[in-house]
C-alpha cells in the first residue's frame, strides 16, 4: 500500500483494539504514533508491525491522565510528522467503585484519562487538521457505559461525556473537512485472559446474537473505513460493534 503522507495518533495502542487499529492504518499507508502508559515492550512490538507495513512510527509513552504528558506527546508527534491527521482516543480506565464510596479523586482520575485526554488531544491536533482541510477524530465509549454500569458511575459519566464532546466537534469541524465519531465496542477479550475470566466470557458469548465475541479486527476495520476514501460522510455518529447485544 502506498504511503498516504498522513499520520494517526492512537492512544492505548500497545495491545488489543489499539494495536489492531495501528496495524490496519499502517497497511493503508498511515504513519502511526503508538502510545502506551507503562509497557514499552508492547509498544515496541506494535511499532515493528507498523514499520513492517512500510510506514513510519514513533513510540510515545505517556499517561493519558497527565495533561502535561499528553500535550507533550502531541507536540512531539506534530514536530516529527508535521501534523496529526487521525486522532483515535482508545485509552481508558474502568475501576469498580460504588457510587457512595466514590471520592472526588476517584472521579477525577477516571475523567482525566477517559474524557479530558480526548479534549487535550483534540485541542492539540485540530489546528493542523483545519489547515489541511481534512481530519478524523475517533473516540470510544462502551456498551456497559451506555447501559449504565452499576458500581462504575465515574466510568459511565466519563464515557457519556466523550459522546457529547464528539457530537460537538462533529458540528463545529464538519464544515472544515473533519469528521468526529464514537465507537462503542461490545465484549472484546484482551490479551492474557485468565481461566476464571474465560468462563465468564463464555457466558457473555451466549448473549451475543452472532454467536461470538469481538476481535480487534472488527473495530480496526471500522476505523479503516472511517479513515478511508469512503468514510467522509459518517459524522457525529455512535457506531456500535457488539454483535447485536445492544441495538
């Protein structure tokens, strides 16, 4: 695939869905900024896959809850590649905390990673997208957050806020050639699932009309479409990828 001369920054791209998005976009010719918060070896493996696809990459280790680190990551990426054309905010934390036990610090920690990072990154990359007249912003919510997740009120709040942010960006920046959308994954087993969790996954699979759980490529293929030549008329949408559990 010929290089596009476009660059994607993908948070939480050291494994699972983020890795799938990075590899798919690399095969489409996108340079990729690979981000992780702690496991650099995972990010290095993804960066190797991006290079093997024939495009350039950089690894940006940054905690998405740290505003300074997030802004420095974006600035470093823009210095290297000129601008960011695709922003995918995939990184998230999902702690369990009953509402009456949730402190302000608990709420702030979740909001910073899940929501504020999307704001900080969008603010950093949108000027370059506006100058280019083209851009893609893709955020993530979650099926349980849409339903209302008991015991995780801060996660539900943060993911709903991301939907609102995305709709606002879609309205404001759509006329400038920039689309903004939200993806809501269903159940996607991660790397290194233990045996106990695997049993629970089998129960969850029984509720999926298509009879299987999600794979990273299910999301990555949608991201590739949104960032490809025919994705420009999809804007401000909540796109559910869950096998029919939620409709």
